[in-house]
C-alpha cells in the first residue's frame, strides 16, 4: 500500500569537457537516475561527490533541462534534484570547475507507462484469469523497462518484481497475517465454531435482508483495519449468507464496501498514521502552518465516496433491491441455491471435507468468537503498545492521536493473528474436540486455502512495483496537471486519484504520490480557503478508495474475494456498477457542490436521496424475481 523508489541505476557517462576537460585524477560527481524516464514528465535524480571531505563543497551546474540550476554538493551527502525535465534532443549535462559530464538514461513515451496495468486489467476482465493477466502485465512492464527483450523481461519479472514484492517487509507481514488468520479459521471450522455462529445468529438473520444487514453491521464494527475487516467479516459471515442463499458476489461487495471506507474515515485505525503523516509532510513542504490531524478530522465530512459507499451498502441490504450483474447473481442464488455461478473459481475454499467437524463433538460458537475477538482486540492493544513506545522514544505527547500515528500496524496485525491461532488451538485441544495433531492439520489446511489469494496478492504488488518503476502515476499527474482550477480542484483530484488508484491497485500508494502535489497546489490556487483545502485533501483520500474498489488488481479487492470465497472477477464485475454510481454521485453533489458553497451536510442529504431514488426506480427484488415463473 506504500510506494518506494526502486530500480535505481547509475546513468552517468563521462565526457571530456569542451573547455579543458576534467581536472587530472579527479573523480566525476556521481548521478543516480531512474532506470527509465518518461519523455516530458518530471523526474528526480540524486547527486553526490565521492571526493569531497570535511567542509568541502562543489558547485555543479545542471544544464540541458527546461529549468537549469546550480546545486551545491557537500561531503558525505546525497543531494536530490527534483522536477528535472530533459529538453528534447538534448542530454542533461553536469558542469563544475574543471570538468563536464553528461547524464545518460533510457527514455520512453509517457503513454507506455499505463500499458502494463491496462493490459492486466483488460485480460483479467476478458479471460477471467487473474493470475495470467497479472503475470502478463508484470512481464510487459519488465520488458519495457529492461529494453524490449521478451526473454529478459520474463526473467526480470520474476527475480526483480515478484521477488521484490515478497521481500518487502510490509507485504510479507500481510501474507503472514493472511496465512495465520487462514489457519485460525481452519481450526475454527474444524471445531464446529462456524456452525456454532450460524446457530447463534440464525434467530436474528432469518432472511436475506437481515443476513446482509448483519454482515454490514459487522463490517462497521471492525473499523481498526481494512485487511482485518475483510478477512474477519467475510469468513465469519460466509456460512450464514450461504445458508440464506445470498450470493458470494453480494457478500464480497458488502465486505469490500465497508472495509476500506470505514477504516479510512475512522479516527482510530491503521490508516490514520499514513494519512496524517502525508498531510503533515505536504503542509511542511508548502509552508502551511497547520496541525495535520485537525486537517484530517476536518476532511472527514467531505469524504463523500466512503460515506456514500457505507450508506448505499446499508440501502442495498435493507431494501432487498439490486441492479445489473449483482441482481442476476442474487436471482441465481435465490432460485437455485448456487451462491457461486457454474464454473466460478473462488479464491479460498473452506468447504474441504478435511475441515468438517468431528461427529459427536459440541459445536460451540465461543470456539469461533473467542479467537476472532483475540485478533480484533489484540490489534487494538498492540497498536496502543507499539504506538506509545514509539511516542515515548520520539519525545512526543502521549495523546491518542500521537500513539496511533506512531504505531507499527503491520506488527500489530501479525502478533494479533498469531495469538488468535494459539487461542483456537487451546480451545480445540482443551475441550477434546481435536487432538493436537488434528488441530495442526486443520491449521495447515486453513493456510493452504489462502494460497491462491496469496499468489494474486503477490502479483498485484509486483505490478505495483512495475508501475512505480515506470512512473505511471507521475505520467497521469503530468497529463492532467494543467487542467486544475480552484472550484474544480476537489472533483478533478478525486477523479485523478481514482484513475491512479485503479491503474496502480494501491490506495496508499496513490495517497503518497498525490498528497505532496495537490496540497501545495490547493494552497497556491486558493490560499486561506478552507473548503478548497480540506476538499482537496478529502478527494485524494476518498478517490484512492474509489479507484481501489473498482480495480481488479487492488489488494483489498483481492482480500474481499478471498475472505468471501468468491470468484474474483465476478466480485469486480458485480461491484463495479455500484462503485461507479456512488462515485459519480459523490462527485456531483459532494465535491462539486461543496466547492461552490453548498454545505457538506446538505450534500449528505441530497446524495442519499439520489442513491435511494436510483435504487428504488431501477433496482429490483431478487426474491420476487427468483420465485416468479
């Protein structure tokens, strides 16, 4: 969910200076540039001089670019130079007292940067084979970056991008968290805990409507993290929604439409540290004297997409009405009992015979609820513990904002899921429902069920690395950067964030790329205008979630499919019309209206009425249609 600068290449070619050349025996200042540079798109390079010592400095002129400049290099320091754009037909040149050198690099047309994610998305939708589609996208990107050699591109896609996505600490933690939670769910299923939950909730979730409402409420309650939300809610509610003949597509939609939206606007969640940190960095760079946390809080009422996504999910659950592909999926499930379409390939399978509860053993709901409760409250506890320790070490205040903002949420997820697995084993063995060997076998079977999703997650991260190396987001920002105007800024930023998140599959990566760009822009275009500033901030955060919801290469979309045991492309196809509808309403009556002076609470009311009207006029009851001849 975070972006890093990867694949740096020393691209400096030494040329003999026309005015006497370099000083005898003196090393050339070192320049590091990206592996590829997009034509006309600004990029960054790093300069350093290995010969400088002590207090020595060296003035280096950078010419052959649109904005020539002089950079002062100091001993032991790497000096970044941002916003470099090479002039057509000219190579950037370094010049210093006694020497000159050219900076060399590979250039590509800007439009090529969108080809890998675009091809992956199209192939995934057309052929319904996500693994192959992602692999092809990664391969294409690796080939373009490496110089168009197909075989070299294939090899590099494996050893650079797939392997690189696995060795990333945050990515590895998410995979371990998923495996540990999958193992916990395997034990829960084997002990009969899931059947116990079904029996417990059955008196309250007797109809498809109440079943969907129960899933929606649970999605709201697990607000601490979108990953934990998806995996816990989907796996817990799946047996109940299956019994009520609710399609897996609908369950995965409810899971997806509550997970990231509620986590992104919650005052306490694993998102807040990233969001507040990005806002604070952008404020500092723009010279804005304002508390980033207060700006984060002020932006919440303007997060129209997450707010409307939660509201629309509740409407769909309560009304029993659906539209488009989701309606067809619900009719199929009600009429035939097939919660998956024929030929569907669910990302996870907890229906294996090896996970069936043993005969004659009690099937208690506590065996499911207690381990999952340990996971949820474990995440909260460890976030507080780690955040408090980090705040003390940093010498900052010990208020809740600082503690949550400094917490290592990935470690909290990992530790909490491990405790949940231990609790599940203890419950299974202590009640003599399973032997220790049987509990370990059930855990392993649960881990195994997560493998297909783990592969897709890894490839989604890999294509994210490719888009980072090819500067896809920078190209999109450059493409639309000159079209922004004050009153249109929030809406255009929302659309742009959505497009970027859709193409890269990363909401956090999109936030990290756009926040430093659009906050100074909002400050420059409308200085002191509160609605423009908080509206722009909210548009980055909300648009990132919107694009994430629409993208088949998004990690949270994959997790929702996995937790609900749904076919991934079926989930994307059925959710897309809903996400597009909510996004358009959010733009029109939210971002645009408030930018022109309409109060945000009025946008809430109008947007809710429009969504209800669309659902009322165009939506149909699956129950009625399924029972019709």
